C-alpha cells in the first residue's frame, strides 16, 4: 500500500551540553495516480556548540547543516518499490545517499517483508585546513518484517548491517595522554580511528491495542560492531487518545560498551595503533523520557479546508540524560585523576503541523 | 571479524528472503480483513510521524555509539 498524502512542517530544538541545534523540517508526500507516490523533505540543523569536546581542545563554533531528499514509491500488485536520494551539506562535511527498497505484502496482508540497500558517499573536510579532504563510503543492508500477530497485536523485526570504509575520525577531536612534563599532567594528540567499521543491529517492536482504546508498545534493539561496541536499547510507550487529543509517553533506556581503541587517558603518546576519546564511543548509559500531545484540529468529517481533509498539531519534549562511565569532565579543572565523570542533560523539543489531503 | 559479520548478514538476508517467499499461498490469514479495525486505528500506526521519527533517530545516532535496526535515517553529522 502506498503511504498517505501528507505535508508536515516541523520545528526542532536540541538544547544540552552547551550545544544548541535547531531548525525546520518540511516533508511533502503526494500520489500521482494509483501506483506512484512522490516524497520530498527539506531539513536544516543550525548548530551553536560550546560542548565539552570543543571547550577543552578547540573553540566554540556555529554552523549549519542542510539536508534535502526526494523519493518515489511504485506500487504494483502487492509489491512496493522505492528509491530515495538524500543530500546533506555542511561547511566541512558532505553526504550523499541513494537507497532502494522492495516491500512485499503476503499472507492476506498479514506480513510485509522489506529488503533495502543504501549506498552512502561522504566527503570529510576540515574548516581550518582547505587542503584536507577525505572520502567515506557506506553501504547499508536491511531486512524488515512487519507481522500482524493477532487482532490486537502487530510486530516488526528489523535487521540492519552497515559497512563503512574511509575516514571515520572526527578531524577536530583529540585524545589525551599522560605527560609528566605538562603542567596539567597530560597532553593532547589527534585521534586515529580504524578506517573500516561494520555494525549489525536487530530491532523488534510489539504494539498492542488495550481492552479500552489505548495502545502500548515495547521495543528492543541489540547492536554490535567491529569496534567492540555492544549496545542494548529498550523502550516502552503508552498512547492514549482522548477526544481530539492523543497523548503519548515513552521511556527509553540505552546501554553500551566502549570501543576497543577508546581511552579516557592514554598511558603515553601513540600508546596504541588506533586512538579515540570521542565520548559517544565510551561506555555509557542513556535515559530518555518523552511526553507528547497531539491535537487534531481538522477531522475527516466533511468539513475540510478545500483539498485538506485532516490536520493536527503535535508537540513533544524528550528529556535525555547520558551517564558516561569512562569520560572525565575536564572543564572543572580538577587535578589529574580527580576529575569527575561527565554527564549530559538535554531537552529535545519538537512542534509540528501535519496536513492530510 | 569484519568480513565474517558482513558474510553472516548476507546469509541471513538470503535465508529470510527464501523463507518469506517459499510459504507464499500456503498460509491462511488467521486475522481476517474484517477483524483488523483495531489495527487500523491511528494509535496503532507504527510510524505515524515519519518526520519526527527521522529527527529523533538522528539525535540518538549523534549522541550514542549505536545505530540502525529502527528503520532508515539520513546522512550527515552535526554531532560535535
């Protein structure tokens, strides 16, 4: 089945760890005839960062990332074929992705199997070095299964393998190593990551319609990669409609091990072949509490606005807390060995209008 | 290790495709179309808000070391 015709206008704002990222996202989807659907999306991140990573080794900065994508879905019988192109541009990072997928509805539409493949071609640059330019290639293989289990229960199973080859470092980040000749007791040198990474993720979701009109959803994802990061993610959601309103609450928990080449403090300069101190590669646990309210201001009851049949506005707030188990907070200026571990609180706000036609 | 994971992924993909296709036509739908009214309720939509979902997935990919297994997300970083 082709997706519904719709248009969404969203404003997003991430505020946490002395980083603010905000901007719009606009999506328009429209069918052409009974077998074709076109979709376009324009998305902007306006970034203002004085994060823990940049205040200890570099300077605060502002920049903008613009992403646009266009895609097409073609329905033939029980098969939907999709193609999508995405382009993302920053002053120092360009990314292009082409993706293909085929979905097949089976067993009286109880089962949908989706196979997908995406090819990404990135270019990493460095704002203070115009000669620096390194490629990064990415391939994504996916299999998805959506299954109706009972009259009240629907499930999905997603399997995704991502292989990357090229420049995977962040060109601005440094590692620190023990240096008795330094006043602080440590010095910095550039990161050096492996130039390949392969990750595998398996995710399962189950959504159940409760005896009264409400729904509950459980999610689990297992993640593993060749950098020795293993992650487990759990989430539980509750969706409760009331008159024109729909309220959603969600709690998400994520726990991961650190990359094998990650150290908070290396024993000496160039201690290991590969070196990283990127806090996202540290052992960490994150917790998110999401609250969302949607109000349907235009219902599909004949009182439509011209060609628009339904309209709703949705506001959501995610409260994210991350505990890094092996990443010290150097901004406090504590002596070596007495630095507290870093933790992060972020508020992620979204408001969007959705129109269906 | 890396090649092994890639090969495992390809084998699993092939097995899933064959398993999916081999049973076509031989299984009776155990939830009839007229019994799917609750599943058709908008509160049961698995991705009712694709723009919001893509955005929040991007935030998690930037803030955590894990990725994938939840559907597609866009490229780019914006993650310092």
